C-alpha cells in the first residue's frame, strides 16, 4: 500500500507530534447503522477498518500522540478508541472541535505546527485550517481538499487512515523501524 501512496513533505512530517483523526468519513465510510433494541433502546453501529487500526497503533509505537476527535457522539467510537488504546478520544454533539483541540494542545504543551489531521468534511475545517500538516481522505469534500497538503488515494473507512499513517512514518524515515518494533514486541 505504501508504494501507491503519495509522499508527504518530509519537513511537514518531521514536525508532527500529534495526529488527529476525524471519525465519520475518515475512520469510517461515513455511514452509520441506526436502530433500536427490542426494549426500545437506540443503538448505533459503525464499521471500522482493522488495517487502519494497525496504522494508529504504529503511530503510537513510533512515539507520536494520537487523538480521535468526532463531531458526533457515538458509543461505537468510544469502543473502537478503547480497543486501540487511544486515550484522547473526544466527541462533541455539535461538532465544536476547535475548543477540544485547543485544550488538548494546552495540556500537551504543543504548537499547531506540530499537529497533523486527517479530515473529510467541513466540520473539520476549524481545526484543519490551523494544523501544520493538513491531510484529506480520497472522498473528502472540496473545501477540505482545497487546503490539504496531502490526499490519500483510498477513501475513509477503507484504508485511508492506514495510507496516511504509512506515508507519515515513511516521510519521517521511521516506517521500517516501526514495523520491526511492532513485530519485535509481538515476538517475545
Ligand atoms: Mg467526518
């Protein structure tokens, strides 16, 4: 997959310390399954890509901070973040993401130039416009594509996040090392 991906500018990539992922349309294909249990309790399911998840684990394995920031509130997102051990999982029901990320940067003592974001639609723009590395999925809307530094060839929910993780690590010269470290940790 990494051989198909567009390269990310190495200078932008090397500055990154925190990588933010949107959820709907980025870690998913933007679809949600909404239903109710027999007792009337609302339930919502989302489909996540397992190879994307490995990409997020690789970023964390490399020492990068990873955050999931969603403009909708969904238990499915909480469960997926927990499975991936992404501690910074934040959701706002009205897509007010900027305040969430400003607080995150304050807490982590990070600059906007040290942040990368993978985005797909206008709820991401308030944050995306400020970050140092702006990335869009293949199915991103035009307002996101117009300002992005990099765009995946794969769509959200179908490998876009993994493509971004691989390209980011490759641009930092860390991809092969991280793969070996990931394998080593699972060879004991
Ligand atoms: Mg989205």
